C-alpha cells in the first residue's frame, strides 16, 4: 500500500513537472505567465485597500527597519555598561537605568578587558540566534508559500515585539536572577525562533516577487532594500535624539516595544495577502509530495532541507542522454555567503570605533544613520534609474546593425547572435558591488580618524546593490531550474538564501570575527578588516564563474 502511494505521488510529480514529448521550459513559462495573469486579474477585482501592492511594502519596510535599528547604538553601550557593573575599570556619573543610577566613563569602553568581555557576550548571543534561526528561517519561507505572506509576517512581528521586554527585564532584575547579563540569551532564543532579522526581509521580498514581473524585479528589490536602509539610517538618528533628550538609554527600548506592537497590528489586520488561494494550494500539494518523497528515502539531515534548492541541477541537451551539472545557483549562493561572512564583522567594526575613536552611543547612532541614509539614497535615488536605463536599452551589436551579406540566408543574418539576457546586468551589478566592498575593507584599517572612517564606510554604500542583484539573479536561475514551480515557491528559494545568511552572518561570522577581535584588540585591532578583505576577495573570484545564459536551457528537476 505504501509503495503504491509513493509510485502515484512520484508519477504525479513527474507528469506535472516534465510532460512527455514536450519541451520543458516553453510550456512551463506559458503556464507561469497564465497563472501570473490570473492572479493579477483576481487582485484587480479587490478594493484598493485590500489589493496587494508595492506601496504597502514601501511603508512597512522602512518602519520595520527603523524599529530594528532604533536600539542598535544603545544596545552597544548597554552591553558595555552591563559588563562594567561586574568588571568596573573607572566610574563617573553618566546614564541612568530607571531608579538606579549607574556611572560610566569613556575609559570603560576603551578598556581592552571590557572590550573582550563585551565581544564574547555579543558573539554568544549572535551565534545562538543564528543557530536557532538556521533551523527556522527556511521553514518560515516555505510556510509563507503554503499559508500566506501576511500570516507569516504576523507571527514574526509578534516575536519581535517581545524582544525589547526581555532586555528591560534583564536590566532591571538581572542582578536578582542567576546568570546576570547572560540572561540576554533568552532574547537570542526568541529572536532565533522567529528567524532573527533575516526572515522578515525575505518574506517582504517574496511578497514583492508575487506581484511584480521578473524583468522589473531587480529595480523593485533595490527600492525595497533602499527603504530598509533608510529606516536603518533613521532609527539610530531617532534613538540618539531620544537618548539626548531623556538621558536614559532604556527609553529607546520602551519606544521600540510600542512601535513593534503597532506594526504587528497592521500586519495582522490591514496588510493584504499577495498570494491567491490557488497559489497557496499548489504550494501545499508540492510540499506534501516533497515530504512524501523524503519520507520514502529517509531524512537523516532534515535540517539541511532549506538548502537543497541551492544545489546544482542536471542539464540535458535535446536528443542526448548525457547531462552536466549547472553550478550557477550554487556558486552564486557561495559568493553571497562569503559576503555575509565579511559583513558580519560590522558589530566588531563598531567596537573598533568605540575603542579607537572614543565614541559613545549617541555619536555612534549618528554615524550609523549617516551610513544607512547614504546606502538608502544610492538604492532608491541612483540605482533604480541606472537599472531602468540599462535594461531598457535595445540590444544591438555591429553584426546586428550591419547589412546582411548576399551569401547569407535572409533570415539567418538577423538571428546570428542570441539576444542579451536582462539578468546579465544584474549579475554585473553584483560583481561591481562586491568589488566596491572589497575596496572598502582595504581602506578602513587605514583611516586615522573617525571622520575618515565614516567617509570610507559611506563610500562603500556604492556596493549596496549586491542584495537586490543577487536576489533577482537567483530567482531567474531558480525559475530555469524548476520551471513552473518557481513562482509558487519563491519563498522557498528566498528562505534558502536566508538560511545562508543566518549561518554565515549570524553563526560562523560572529563566531570567527568575535574570536579574532577579542584576541587581537589589545595588540592588533585592525586584524578584522584584513580577514573581511580576504572574504570579499574570495566572493568576487567565485562570482566571476557565475553565468546567466541568454536563452534558458532545458533542465531536469533534480538536485542529486
């Protein structure tokens, strides 16, 4: 009985993906366009306030990023002050925490012993968050394919609503409970369960991919990420202003809790769903078939399933039984992972600035705002027009514009060269972005002052196009890999990329850079920049091997 069920499921999956005696990609592309057109017609029949659209995300994304970054600079100083309670190097009046006054001096943040302890605390929290997120991020992405983007975002924003309260409890009552400031690990557990800070942007990208066409996707992704970075720029600025006016670091955590409550209510009650019931139902069927196939073969490494979408696919030539592996998506993910590894040094770069330039939470907040706003300006005001200009240019070459030879067939002369893929520009954009980051990591350790440090980091904003470019190329490569299931499972792919981000940005990266900075801060604090430079160089070299062919090749749905 069980074997017959497996055969039926297998035959259903095979017949649905690869109809016999029919070219794979062309019918699937037509079905994709038909389904997209049907979904568009369904959405157009809805009232305006119930219709999924980009402008919903252009409001929610900056708002969410503002709340996320509101406490960044305060958290850096808060951790330092909590450690100084246990190992105080020097004291003088400073910020207050509720009813208890606490003193703090710049020598605390510049003390190598305190810096090493704070780095270890931050590393443990970040790594624990990343480890838990590794098991949850991909499943949130798949869950959103089957049950809707808004429901998934609702669960995530509610979990984020709890995080500021945990920090406040530890600050006020940590001295009465065992563990002290290590109770902040409970915040890491909750954050990891809702996918850390990587799942929410991935669901927003999946939401946007549901309602946009592939050729315009990179520009929309750029605008969306620009909104995120605008929020990240405004958040620390707002947090520094509040700290200056209230003189209390904890005031920003109370405000963050209030804003998260408002965001969660909007997501649950107002935000329209981008997926139609038919799309969610097809994702459910696909998920059940994959689960049935996994059960029949065993699942010893079930926790790696979100990464299976990134494995190389088999490419076959028409009329031939031979095949080769298509490594493009895998190499793209590997380069992306190395850039996340390099970017995970950011928190240690902040500690480096506190240590070398004697910054405090307020000044650090202003600096983060300048960097975030510069990236937002590039992504929203500069990059989208560039993308539209280069993608709307008609592909023409000398061969195509020259008059045909009398010896050439009349039809062949105009088809001598295949059209250029619009995703080739996205790939080139990704390469340029990685190269800009490479130059930034090479110049940061040379900055003799805080002003030049900020300037070099701001110039690095020109590399902010990496994420939208990689996401656009990845979605196109995934479409060619799985055919008609690509649109129904865009959340699965973006969830897989989010797992990559969780592992390298939240687990391996913080563990590596935290250990390096803690062991070198007293002797050679610039070491972290040279390690990041090596990561970016390796990412650039790998990305040079990624190819996006002008015409999709026939592929089998196999990850073996």
